[in-house]
């Protein structure tokens, strides 16, 4: 079945064809007709199934009729991260090129004034993260009374990042009857409660059971010592035929350390974490998408929803702290029916064993263990010249501060060096007994007997 049977308009079908797609994915085939009919949708789909197009394509056709008013957007899409919001905006530009729809992006790291100008002109599609949206709303720069379509994307990630209270506030402020499209890869109890509260008789679309991994992904597990994890990672990077790959770490600090280690061993690598400026993150994403760098070290929050169509490998440098994150991590590869490989590096610690048990229990599939891995000896990488010169300079500075051997200084080492300023105590005329009224120390001349001449 092709896209032409889903009820989309000719201009939208032409844009889809220009993008290189001919057949819809299962979630697109089920969600697009229901969305065009105006029904609420609860979509449960793993990452990489094409769910972004399942709501962007029908929204373009629905919003093609009508006109936006100042500060009153006609549709709202909530995304958990800046990167994912930017990718949804790119999707609208790609598929909506034959329509005259206005769009605004409200994310952190961008000047408020530019975003307010876009809102003042009126937008058909507003894509935002919850925090920045509420900032504009509380400033009185945004009204939510004109929303016709609300999309909550990656709802389970919203829960992990603590955005659910903000999402509830936003949903409560949309007073107009509207259509709600709700998408999540997993359905924890909090998300289920949210869907019951804000969705009206939704059509449930479940293309795979919650928290499953794609069959196109080969999953492997390597067990090494804690100090051998980086070495094992570098060896796998050299032995595997990697087109491009993403390396996930649990903490931002580990992202930086792994990135620096790979950079030192002359790998083509970039880093992506929450401490980076928005412009830096977007530049790294551009380099990775355009194959200017081969590897990307990333944290879960920064890399959630990355839309890079052909990632060949995913490496879990750490076992994910939450089992759901494993599904989202390896979902970066094996997308749209392509083959992919996911390699997880673990240790014999009780923590890693407990986390692995949670992952295998959630996915209901044991990971293939590689027991015959022998770590090869690596060549020592030369230190950078800049670091060497810095150490030499510090050594020279220390030597210049030390006195030369054989040269006697003007003051003996036993004699303490007197500080500048008045002495702490008077040298000679200090009485032992304090003098009341003049402090504890009295000059000697005040105690001398005064002779009066006749």
C-alpha cells in the first residue's frame, strides 16, 4: 500500500515522493487516516518506526485551510529536547514545502525576542519544549485558546525528564475542543493516567508491543574489567565495519572522558551533552548527519529522537540506568528496515548485572554474549605538543623560583624572614604586668620615676 491510499492531498504526496519515500511504515499507515478523520490517537511505537511523519503529514493537510492569528497558534507539538524539536521542524519544512504554513520553534538557548516576533506574526505550527513554552505563556506573549491540534511526542521521555507536571499545565490551559495525538514508546502507569485524563475516546495504535526492539538489530554483549572498558570500545571500533555510530554514556562526565580518549587515539568523533551551548550541539549534529565525523559520544537526553536514517552501530559504553533507555538507545540503528548492530559493554559488578537483568526482562530477549574477546595491546599514543610544552614551562618556572646551590643568601635559613610593616611586639620595653586602662602593654617611660626640679 502506498501513501496515495491514505487520503493525503496531492501537494503533500508530491513532497513525500521528493523525499524518497514510496510506502508508509505500519504506524503511518494506521495513524494518518485516523488523524485526517479528526480522532484522538494513542500511538505506541518504538523509536525509528516513522512516527514523526505519522502526525506531520496529516497536520499539514488539516492546517492548509485557515489562517493564523497573532499570538494564537493553531497547533502545538510538545517535544522533550531541543534536538528533537528541531528535527520535527525540519520534517515540516520538508513535507510542507508545497503549502504556505507558518511555523515557530520555541526552545531554550535562543533569544526570547526573536521567538516573540514569530509569535506576533501568527503561526500555524508551534513546536516547543514545555519549559520554554510556559515561559512565553507566563509573560503574556502566547495564548493557547486557538489550538486545534495538540501533539505530545516522546511522552515517556517527558516523564523521565520531569516534564509531566508542565505537560499537565499546558493541557489544562487549552480550553478549546481540540484533537490530541499522543505518542510514546513505553506506557508506564503515569503515562496511562495522563492519556485517560486528556484523550477523548482515542484510537490506540500499537505497531509493536511496548519496549520491544526491532528485529533488524543484532544485539551483542561484551564483559570486561572496569579499567578495560575504553580499551574494549576502541578495539571494537577498529574491528567492526562502521559507517557511523553513536556511543552512549550514562553521565555527562563520562561523555567528555570517552570523547577525549577517542580523540586522543585519532578517531573521527564528536560529543553531545547537556552542558553544551545550543549552537554547538546543532553544529555537531550537522557534522554527524553530513558524515563529517564518524562517531558521536552522547548522553541519553541529548540524543533522544535523533533522526539519522542510516546509523550502522550503537555502542552502550555503560549499561543504561533505566531499561526503557536501552530500547531508545539501540533504536538509533536498524531504522526503516535497515540492518544495524548494538554492542553493550558491561562489567561483573552487581549493579551492571542487575541493570542487564532489567533490560532482558523488559525486552524479553537475552543479549548475545561475546566470550572469546581478547583485548589486543595498543600502541601508546604520543602526547600532544601543547601539553608537553606546558609541562616544560611549569618546570622552568619552578626551577627559577628555587635558590641556586652553593650561593649563600643574605639571611640564614634558621632566621625567620620579617614581614614588612610594624612589628607585632615592641622589642625591649614591654612590662610583664599589664597596665589597667592602657591595654596589656605599657611603654617603659611611663613607669619611670619623674624628678621635678626646684
